[in-house]
C-alpha cells in the first residue's frame, strides 16, 4: 500500500458522470493499480497485471487444420486481446465489481463481499431475542415488570371508564399512567444492555452473537481483511449512535433500512463509526 493518495479521478466512461468503483492504473506510481471506490482514491494498491502474450501465427503458407482457426480469427465467445485482459477501469478476471448493486457482488475496497440487508436483518433479530431474554429477566427480578404491568392495567381501566361514561379523554392522565419512572428505567436498562453487549462483542470478536451465527463481521471501512475486533472507540461509538437515533421517531427505522440504497451498504450508524459489515461464509 502507498501512503500517498493521489488527487483527481479516473476518466469516466461514456454516458456516466464519474468512473465506477474498481482497479485503475495508479496515477501516483507506474507499474501498479490503485482502487477507486467511486468517490475517491483509496490506499489499496496492487501490482499491475500484465496480459498474457498473444498466440503466434502459424508458419508462412500453412493452412489451419481441421477444427483450427486461421490467423486473425477468434473463437466463438472469445474476447479480443490477451487472456485476462479487461477494458480500462473494468474488473479483470477473478475480480468482483464493487460499484453499487448493479454488479454480481458488492465488496469492500480490498475485495471482501459486503453483507446483504437480509443477512443483517437476520443477525439483528437474533441479537434482539437474546437481549430481550436478558433484559426481561432483569426486569422480572427487580420488580420493574410488575410495576409496569400495574401501570398498564390502570391505563386500560381508565380507557374503559372513558368509553362507558362518554367523558373526554385526559391526555395528561394518560401520560401520568404510562410514562412512569419504572418505564423509563426499563428503557434505560435496554439501552445500556445493548451498548455494553455490542461494544464487548465488537471489541473482542468484531461481531455480535447474531452476526457470528450468520457469518457476518463488522470491519473498518474498506478493510474487509482486517484482524477480528474493532478499536474500543469504534466498538462503543457504533452502538451508542444506534441507540441515540432510536430515540428520534422514524430515524431508527431509517437507520436500519439505509443499507438497502447506500452504495457501500452502510447503515446510518456505520457512517460516524466508519464501519462496514462483510459476510465471510
């Protein structure tokens, strides 16, 4: 890898305003290629692949044998040029195009497949069920569940009274019955448990139990081959941002849906943490 990130961009193909993500000749150093992520040059480089030499024509005057092709002809389905050669800016043989979802597979800058939204959703549901068991157990032992059940029963009784007597609904009383200290305590317990669980798992394994079960891993942006485990700052920031956004109506939902249209398949909480989710199996 080179520490120098060049300026500028690869030439855009006809009909497009910018070059798609892929490997291009490095403008900072000859003899190597540099990965362009669709917005800027990255630090990922590799030696420039040389095309194999073209086949030599037969002897002068020699006619091709039965089933052979004459000089200058190409076989059915054969591409012009040497084996392994690809048009400028397009992925070569064995490479996966990483631009958007138009190609067969979206990848990190170093070629690791990104997790699809469906796999991320499955991992989230597994983690949600596990955390629900833990938080409900704590709430049961501490008496939070019993207190919340009494508040809900009082609220239901009040609604029944309003409907049977025809009196006007008092929103202040509704808030008093539902927004109890025990309700806020349960919400705080859920948030703290989520942040602690996620931070510990991301720091040690780079994945929660749900992600481990589905073969997913959280990695620094563009570094799909990085060692397991995130830095402490990243491991804490990612779940913290998730919980803060969940407090804003609809923002939490948008956060989880964001990978569906994001070019790097990042959720909103991936953006400040500079992370991506890859699938390793």
